[in-house]
């Protein structure tokens, strides 16, 4: 058996879980699937390598043998065909014969393939755009218009690719179904599966005269203005999905989606923490001592916060429902204010005399921690 690093093939670590291995396999199998890259020998080779790796690592017994002996079948390599088991296109697992189930799922994402769920359509590719929002726009919601370039169904041929939408004939290979049957050898004998017809590219039609507007492709490139309603409470790095506003399908199927990446400018003072707002509030030590009102910002507008006399440094005030609205809910977060007491950096003679008088007038018993410290100090 060739000495291959199947973990490297799937791009996972040797301590990866079975779910991580399966996720990596499905991603790579879709990436290199021959239906997306017809006549591409390199992609076909990659697809084969990925399947070979998964047939081993996707099975706990084969994986254990591979980790210990470098062979899926153990030290004797009993199958003689390496991890492929002589052309066997699946693998056993504790849940039964699961290799083909994964292949079925992957093929189905390309429009039917080897699927037991019946023919499925191929969705068009997604489009991604970026939108920058101010802090207030994100908090309260807004409407934005973005210009996108996309593939749209050709109106001249109704997406058929044929002139006037009529200059085509039914594919003789698949008889208009877009799918053909094929057989595959397994341990259970021959299995008959269904896959996309290569002669008509799974369309079921053979074009006799191409549409002059789309040159037989069935879709054309257009520019479109899309109005996007941004919901109140959306956050930085979140992604909105607008169904059906992406590229048209190359085969009969629904459009892809429009994915909107959100970037939010930070507030000058407030810091967002999910749906709460955080504020570090600096106040003079005199305000902390005497108390008073301090103006603080809200998401929209201002609020006069009352500071009680003798407020201690790092005191936290929570203003209920003064934060950000939850997405799709009539619920609000809080505004959490942490008081930071500032001491003066310098002091004049007049202020010093006043502070000295103040110090003389306050009983030392008022300073509990300081008195405790002095008591301990006297015992040393």
C-alpha cells in the first residue's frame, strides 16, 4: 500500500474527531467534484484522493489500523487493494454501510447525482457584499441600497440557452430527465445509481441554435440595485442572508443567495457587549465625595446619572433597558456604568489648606480600612 498521509489529504489533525473528518471530507468532495470541473484531470485526481482518504479515516476500525500499521486493513493488508478495498466505493461503520450515504448527499448537492432522495435542482452561486454602518444605524436599523453584478436568467430564451427558447431538442441520452443510470461494483454486487447526464450537462436539452443574447449559456450578467433592510440590533461581523438574490443557476434551479457582511463603526465613548452597553465614567473625587449629577451618553441622546455622596471607586450602576434592542425581539439590553474616580494631578496652596481642614474634621473612624491598617502597624 502506498505510504499516504490521509490526514494531510483531508487537512485535519491526527486527533480530529469523526465529525471534523466528515466535515472536511464533504467540503473537499464538493470542491473537487467532477461535475463542477468536467475534463479537469487534476480535480478528478484530487477527488479520488479525498474519497480514498475518507474511506479510511471515516471508518473507526480502518482508521485505527491505519494509525497503527499504516494500512487500513492492518499489518497484512488483507484486501490487497489498499484503502480502496479493490474498488469498493464505501466503508463499514458502527452504524452500517455509510460511505455511500455521504456520497449520495454530496452528489445530491449538484442536482440529483447519486441521490436516493430523487432529483434535486442545482442552486446558483451566492454573492457576497460588504456594508458599513454607523453605530446608530446598527442600533436602530436602517435601509441601505447596494449595487451588485450578478448572473440573471436570460429573458430572450427563458434560461434555456436556445434561440427564442425553442431551438432545442430532447437529449437522447437521458430522454429529457437530465439524469442517467450507471452501475457501481460493491461488496454487495452491482448497484444501480443515478447521476447527471454529461451529454446535456443535466439540462435534458440539446441546443440546436444558441440564443444570440446569452450565447447558449442561459444567463447573462446584469447590474442590479438591491434595497436591504438592516434590522435594529445587528452587530459587527454578522452576516445577513437574502434568499434568491444571488446568481442564477447554470442548470434549472433556484438563484443563489446574497450574503451581506456587516461592519459597524465603534461609538466614541460607549462599548458594545452583545446587547449591553458599557461605559467607563470618569468623575472628579469631589463628585464622588459630595455626590451630584453627571451627563452620560445613551445609544441615542443623553441621560443625567445621579451620583450619590460617598460613591466609591469602581462602583457599578446598571440602567435597565438602556442598551441595545435584541434582533427580532422587543427586548433591550442594559447600560452598565462603572465609576472611575479621578484624583487631581496637582494642588495649589488654597486647595491644600482646604483639604487639610477637611482631613482634620473627618474622624479617622470613618476610614475603616485605614484605621485597621494603622492598628496592625502599631503592633509591629
